[in-house]
C-alpha cells in the first residue's frame, strides 16, 4: 500500500484483541492468539466473514519499539482463497513477501 494510505494507522493490542484503526476512522478488531516461543513468532487472527470465522496464520517480530507483522492477503472476487477454512495455509516462515500473497506492516510504538 502507498504510505499515504496507511500513514496514521494505529495498531492496538488489548487483552486478546488486536485493533487496526485506519486514519479515515475505519478499523477492524479481531481476537488474536500469540505464541512468542516459535521462530518466527506466531500470531493467529480470527477474522469474521459473515457467519464464518476464518483463522489467518501470521508471523510477527517485536524489536524495541518496532512491530513487524506479516499476514496473507484476503482473496478478491474470483481469486482462489488462501486462508482456512477455504484451503490449507502454511504459516509463513519469513518476512519475505516478494511475489507472494502476503502483506507486511511495520509500525513504531507511539510515545506517551
């Protein structure tokens, strides 16, 4: 995404919920399950689509005040789905998203 579309976006973790708030006021909240013991560190998002709950297998890193997060892209109309329950998804093994259906976020912790 172009930087001007995501600049000002906030990612907030509270309890077991992650909220991504976009600068246009729109946002999404979703339950998360984090496992910092894996390499790379694992984070599963539960995304609701209508009556279905979809588990997105993602990875993250947290180094100092920098949070990096990689997730599969949602399929668009006519595309083959890439997330459960639509098909098997192997958790990404690295942050290499080049030519892959992944999206990488990098965020800085906001100072109080």
